[in-house]
C-alpha cells in the first residue's frame, strides 16, 4: 500500500482531521494530482481555517492546476491567518508566491 492509499484508508476515522487531510493533499500534489489535492486541502481548512500551511499548499495546488486567481485568493487568506497567528515565516513565503502569481499572465482571469 502506498502513502496515498494509507492516508485515504484513515479518512472518516478517528484520526480524520486537518493534519490527515493536509498530509493527503501534500502527497497527492507531489504525485501530480493537483485537482484532488485541492479537494483535500480545502477539507483540511474546513477542519481548521487557521492552518497556515494548508493555505500555502492550497495556493500551490491551485497554481499547479492552472487556477491563478484561486491561488492568489488562497495566499491572501493564508497571509492573513499566518499574521494573526504570528507565523512570520509562512506569511513571508506566501507573500513571495503571491507576488510571483500576480505578475504571471493567466488566461483564466
């Protein structure tokens, strides 16, 4: 059983939550499945809307799927969450990603 299958087997169980969904989203994104990663990362944020790492990865997944406006939105929201929590490094990283995305031409805008 691979990592994605192992994580999926835990969905709906007692360990289901923001961390499990984030981990599954990260594994899916790494495997090239940005669309399913987005689903899992959004679910992670339903469990914990203050999970700045999930906002950061959601932005990356949206960008990888070609949805620059959604990536920009995720990073803007993630920056606000990170700043409110004092997560300076995550906010800084998302600002860099945000600036790059805002400069990138996108046909979906």
